[in-house]
C-alpha cells in the first residue's frame, strides 16, 4: 500500500513509467513475432527459459501489477466512498498480489 501513499504527482509519474515499460515489452514481443516469422515451440521455449527474459518479464509483470493497483485505487477513490472504499482497496491489492504471485510461479517454473 506504499504506492497509494505517494503524492498525486509521484503516482502519475509511476503510472507513466509502468505504462512505458509495458508498451516497450509488448512492442518488443510483437517485433520478435514479426521478425522471426513462424515461431516454433522450441524457439518460444528457448526465449522463455533465458534468464534475461525471465528477469525482464518479472519487471514487466511487477509494473503491470503496480499500474493496476494505482489505476483502480484512483478510479475507486472517485466513485466509492467511506468504509467500502477501504474494503475495495484491500481486496484489490490482495487480488493483484495474488495475480503477481501466480504470474511469477508460471514464469519461473519453466
């Protein structure tokens, strides 16, 4: 919840940094798929087994989760008031951290 305690400007900057990380990763993956032509399972598996890719994907996954927490918290702050907002944010953070853990499990299990 430390991200939520940032100032509005810091949250805005963090979201934009996360967005850039996600966009660059997606563009690189699309470029990989386009430039490599038909990608075989062996090529895809080799890419996902590389340590540099796992580290990069972990950074992107973390940026995606951080972006999701901040974006939903900001939107909920506008539309959900009182105690329900606190409950919503706790559930939101728990779900995002669960997805992060699940994603890391999938990524690093290969």
